[in-house]
C-alpha cells in the first residue's frame, strides 16, 4: 500500500485489523469495527456502502450487517476473525516476510466444513436470487466467523450485477477469463462474466483450502495462473467434500440452486440453520453508539478527508465560474 493512499496517521491509534484495496479495518471498541476509506478510493468505497444499504434489512444471517454508513466510513460488528485467520491459525509458517507454509497442524472437523459450505452457497444464492447480484470477491479474507462459528460474507467492494463483466481477481478464487488448454464441461468463455461458473469456482477453491489446510497452488508463484487457466487441479478422492470441490472447479452445477442443494446435503450442513442475524433492538443500540463516536472521539475523521477534498474542489470550480 502506497504511503499517499493511507488514511490520517493518527487514526492508527486504533488497532489495525485488516487492510484492503479500498480501506483499512480498525478496532474501535470491543463491539465495533470501522472500515475507513483509503485516500483516492472514496468512489469505490461509496459503491460498496451502497450495496450495504441495498442488503441491509432483507439479508440472511450469512451476510454481515452494518451498524452505520457514512461517506468513507462503515461501522461493522467486531467479530472474532475471518476464515483466513482460522486457516492460518491451523498452520505453521515461517516468519514475515517469507511467510512460507511449513506444515498444517490441524484441519477443521468435516461437519464444520459442511456447515460453512452450506452457509456460503446459501449466501451466494441469496445475493443472486433476491438481489440480482454477485459478491465478486469470494475468498477466505472476505468471510467472517461470528462468536458461534457461523459464516458471514463481508466486503462488498467488488459486488456487481449478475451477468456483468468480470474484471478478474486473485488466483485461485476468481482469476479465469478463458481456458487455454483442457476445457471444463461448461463453456469457459462464461468466466468472462460474473455468473454461476465464477461463483462455484470460488466455492470449490475455498472448500479445497478447508479440506487440505492449504491454499490451491500454495507457494507456486506465477505458474499457478497457467495451471488455473488450463484447469489443471490436484487429484482428489471420492468423499462428498472432495466431489463437491471438483464439481465446482469443473463447472458442473448448472445453477446456484443446484450448488445450494448439494451443500445442504453435506454432513454438518444442518448446523447452518442455527445462524442468526443481530436483532433490530441491538442494531439500533449500536447505531446510536456509532453516531456518538462520530460526534465525539472520531469527529476529527468525519467527514472523510476525501469528501472534504471533493467539496473543496467543487466550491473552487463554482467560484471560478462566478468570477468569469
């Protein structure tokens, strides 16, 4: 991350949780996290907030809720961590900057993986069926786990209408645009647009990560993309989770409903039914607490610096027109 993109340095008196393409996530209180836009990223951040607005009330328990959204700011529940955090906690790695994987110490229980697969497929299906959207960046860093170990899909920076152009993303979650070698049973050209193929591909790579403890093509470097484009995947066995993974990679689910039905039959999938949204009373209480923070200790960061720059530029442009 380039220095000129960073938020004001004094905001980092709050603990940094994560840093992404459009913002940093900070721990504000034991219950509240704040996503704060990077400089120059306000437009993209505003789009993500708009999608949060869109899914705010009707969303299922598998979509993260937002307490309060303002220009350049998004107040969220502070949850224990992401799926990526859980996977890393199960591994031994060399120290930074190498971070090379040394070993996998433990795997999550099969019923837990089945629950998460069902929750993830259900969240993806809901976005498409009820909202006409794709998440656009389904990967472990964008999947949170709540205090009861239920999955919450988060980060709507890449969300887009179902069927819209796919700009690409991170291998091995969503990098394919075309097949340059052995093709899957379904048309590889469909990967150029967000749809059933792109979403099930991400699910397959996530389930593979969970059942092996290793990211697909871990440590392989640039050659991973070539393997991915040629649909050259590791050989797997015949357990239900392994079959699900291969079927997702090879695009064998004709619809997201088919994918959701398959995951709902997995061992442990019934556990997904126990996931819960935060209730309206609690959400209102936390919204008011966030508003108090905005008016109090966070006042120096509100409105977001980029908003001030945009407003100042607009005022200067108007003043210039008036002087002519």
